[in-house]
C-alpha cells in the first residue's frame, strides 16, 4: 500500500511527538513542520527529535517578520481586542502557521495535514478553518478527535507510556501545573492550577513581564512614529537608540515593556465552542503599540470614521478569535480598516512606569485638532449662537417621545405619567 505524505504541525512536545509516531504507524510518511513565531525554543533540538521520532522530512520556518508585518500590525490597525481585554496573541499566530503548513502541503504534493490541538479548545477551529479556506480539498487528520486515538490515549500517563515504548525522548523536567502558548506577541497561561477564577494568579506564573513591585522606580520615555497606521520607528528618548526594522522594533518594545511590567491581563473569556476559560496573558510590546496607535487616531482620524470603525472592531476581534482570518467578511473589514488608516501618520510620546503606559504627547501632519476651535478661551471662528437652532431641531423627537409617554399609565425613570 502506498504511503501518503502528511504535513504535521510539530512542536516537539509530548503530544505532537506521540502523534508523529502514531501517524507513522498508521501508514503516513510524516513531514514535520516547525513554525518559529517567536517562542523560546531550541529549534535544532526540535528538528533532531522529529527525525529521531520518525519524520521523513523536517521544515523549520522562521515566520517572525511575516508575523509582525502581516498579522500583528494589521490587528493593531483595527485595534483588535477580544471581549475588551485580550490582545489575541495566540489567535493571531494561528492563521500564519496554518497558511505556511498549506504552502508546504502543496509544495510536497499532498492534501493531508495534521495538528495536535484538542477537541475542547479554540485552536482546532482556527487551524481547520484556515486549512479549508486555503486548500478546499484538504484532508485533515486530527488525532484528538479520532476515536481510535482517543481510545488509546486517555491521558498524559498513556502518552508517556507510548513515548517510553517507542523511544521518544521526553524532557525530564517536571511539567508545569498549567499550559502555556508563547509567541512574539505574547505568552498565555491557562488550565491546571489557574482554573479557579477566584484565586489570584501566583507571581511565579509570569515569565514575560516583571511585577510592578520589581519594575524600575523611574519612567522610560519612548517616541513611536507611525505612517498610515503602521509603526515605522521607535526611539528611546532617554538614550537616543532607534529601531526601524519591523521585527527589531517589536522585539525592542517587548524588551522595554517587560522591564516596566507592561501588558498583564487576568480574565475569564468565552471560547468559540461556548466554554468559559480563565486566561493569564502577558503582552508587553503589543500593549504599548495598541495604546500608542489608538492615541494617534484621536488626533488624526475623522470622528464618524472612528465611530464606524469602532463599531466594527468587536466583530473584527471575534473573527480573529474564532479563526476566520481567511474569510470574505475579514477581507471586507480589512479593506475598510486600510482605508481608515491612510492618514494615521505622526508621532506619539509616552512613558512606561510600573505597568502603566502614560501618554505624554502626540503630533501629526494630518492632525484634525484645531487648538483655537477647541479652546474655551478663544472664539476661533466658532459662533455659539449656531447651537441654538441645532439643539432645537435635534430636540424635536425628544418632545414627541415625551408626549407619547404621557399617554401611558406608568412611571418612566422617576416621572409620573
């Protein structure tokens, strides 16, 4: 029987290592695909482990710069924020990983792909929606939704026993009592000891940001320059250092944000499949960029464009969270957001201090701010008498509403009818 090629999204951890060997035993020639999106890993070690576990070929792809320019920056332009708090660090990385996996499937002339996401989480949806969007005839092998696999592996002990039986190297270190996902934008911590939302997250869980208690007692002062809504330069105003390369710029913001305790979030969110989960997130560089970008929009974006865009942002965030990056509705929103960003150009000065991002000033050559018009001290060409007619006209419907209410026999906000 001819063995089919399959592209496995491989991390080198226990789950995907067992899956690699299991797929090999099922008759597949496994091609392991390792995506570097900024996680702190020894990729040479992962590559060697994949070959030792039975992979016929291994691809290690450095996707960090593409992650910044084609995923993080566009998400920032739309101010993506899921349920008002989560900067979507895991969600934004998944379509990029899946896209390159499908590229490799086409390069290797196969329609078979596999991943190690569980049947309870969000990632299974994100990966598989992307697969379908990019390769409609794709054949997905998802072991954690396969009855044969589930019968053989009911828990971690079964995985460890299988690894030992087949000589799969397992790290000797004690597994953390919670799960993590790390990339350039953030690190998340969830499950295990973090599942009780009534308990404060232990300090030792945080790994990408200092505690505000341990952060420097002095502010760090930055200037971030944007062109059409995209950050193009970060300058440290204290030491004069500059960063213009997108990847280096973002790495630097992560570094300085981490030092000053920026970007911690502890929240209970709603997963796509309907389960609530508690997540601990650390997003230092992203938090700085999101806040600076939003601040610049305040001076350079038209009011009605901003309000309309802000109505679309929750849907945009939901689409990212639910794995619909490659969808017609996302194409529509991206087109609208790109148009809204055409004049978001200028600089924002800010200070970082013990977990806080403090805005210190903003300037823009496309500024819509008129200091004379806004001033309470200067008339600036504004005639207050114009408001008399404006208010009277807009008050007509309120008068009509009141007349209707007076005909109804009930109380309305404290008024007797």
